[in-house]
C-alpha cells in the first residue's frame, strides 16, 4: 500500500460504459475525490485494505473538530479586537491556539506514516 508521498507507478485499465462512468464520476465528486482515487478506494475497500481505514477517519474527524474549536476561539478574539475590546493577552491566546493547531496536524501526519 502506497504511503503519503509515494508514487503509484502501476496502471490498471478498465472499460466502462458512458453511463457507468457518469455514476462513478458523480460518486467520486460527492466524496470530494478524483475518479482514480475513488476507484482505488472502492477496490481496496472490497479487499479489506481500505485506503482510509476507520482509525484514520476517526483521527481526521477528531482533528477537524479540534481545529474548528480553535477557529471559533480565534474568531471570538478577532471579534473582540474589532469591537475595541482587545487585550494584550489575547495575542498570547492566539499564539497558544495556533501552536496547538500546528501540533495536532503534525501529530496526525506522524500517525499516517
């Protein structure tokens, strides 16, 4: 299984009807994937070798939730700043939140390797 950043050098060719291609293309689009990513995802999922296994999906969801919370906190600080309710310690809080966000992303990337 190719890891992040690895080149996939083998090519598989399959023929589908125009209608089948539209179905595949629409499904891929709904999931925010390229057709090749979607086909690989579906094929590997059928063999039990999912590209995005449950553990990775859970980690992505947790990371997304945490980053959203951090974003909300930063928005509140920005709102207070724009309303002239800015306090110097707000900048310290922004730096702390952005550092936390960065460490979460690095932690997730390390689990993917």
